[in-house]
C-alpha cells in the first residue's frame, strides 16, 4: 500500500541525522562514573537516549536536582561530548544519504524541522559543524530548554508541528530511539521512520506502528 502523503518532515537529530550515539554514550558513562556509577548499555537505551538532561541527571543522582545543578551538570557533560566530537572529525558527518534527502525536500518545497533533546550549546555547535542553515530555519529548531518533557512524551514533536503551522497528522517523523518512535506515535504522526546505524532492525523489529526502518536516507519513501 502506498504510504500517505505528508506535508512536512520532523527530524530528531542525534542518532538520526548524525550518528553520534557512541560519543554521547562515552560522555554519559564518563560523567556518571565520576558522580555515581557508570551507566550500563540497557540504562543508556532506556534512561538516556531521547531523554532530557534533567531526566538523565536525576536518574544518575537518584534525587531531584535544583535548576542550578541541572544547568551546571549539563554544561559539564555537553562540553565533554563536544570535545569528543572535535577529537573525531572523520566521524562528524551527516548520516548516509541525509544530504541527498534534505536537498530533495528543499527542492520539493516540503517543510522540515529538527526536534532534539540537545541543549542550546550543542544545537549551535551542530549548526556550525554541518551548516544546517542550508536546509533548516535554524531559529525554529526545537531543543531542550527545560520546558519539554522528554520522549516518549510527545511535547517536542507537537511543538515542532506547531512551529510549522501544521497538524501532526500531516507530519512524517524520523527517529532513532525507542523513546523517540513512541513519542512520534503519541504525538499522532502520519508516518514514523526509524533510523538504524546497522543492517539489523533489532530493537525496532517488534514495533508494528513503525512504517519503515532505514539505514540510509536514500531508502526513505515519500
């Protein structure tokens, strides 16, 4: 069956347009080991990926944190993450096929926006590193300001659709995390595409509401 027509595309960023999961994992494992215990693989999947820094930090510290603590700890961890990126320039490239797909959306005049759990400093870093202004209105990017609940809550995607002036029922969402695809479902996305950084559908294979699993954006059907 032909997929439904869509009016816009909402992209997660980390792990979706940029395969940087290993960098975030390194930074969070180092940070958590410094203050508590080093996070394990399952903890990273369910308590880090797609979550806001507030949620991750309070999971690590096992208590409510003040706004000042969240800001301070977040700045420390994200500075470490950016340093890891800077040390690995050969890996700081967009996901396979992403430039092709973004160019295609631009040429077709299909609106697009990013909704990411990253903070303002990281978003500014990505805008510079990848010249995101070629494809996105960078002033519209939805990021973690502390006002949104983390995925699987739909807050960020709903905010993105609102900024585009479109209903979620006309938006395709592209995500890489379990929490993220559930957030897209909870938001009422028209279609949900999951990005995997290997050839195994793995964690997404049992989620029947996902419309397509891709490893390269050239595979994505409009």
